[in-house]
């Protein structure tokens, strides 16, 4: 699958292949308001992607 890399999964306690999404947002005790996000691809076991990821923020700009 394109855009995946190796990262440590703290829930399972082992290294897995997958996508990591970094989210920036405003958090309160009641809610989380996302302001921006980005897919993070580490340098370990990279599966190259053929094209760029398109997200709503990129289409609006």
C-alpha cells in the first residue's frame, strides 16, 4: 500500500506497517477541534506512493 512505513504501535507493543496521521487541534475537556493534519511517513521500510495525497485543505488553497 502506498504511503505506509514502519512505526511502533504503543497499543500492541510491537512494530507495525501503517499510516501515521499527525493532527493539530484545539482541545478542551468536552471536544477536539482539528485545525490541520498531515500524513507522516518515516524513513523506515517506506512503501513509495505514486501520487501525492489529496486532502480537503489542499483543495481549498
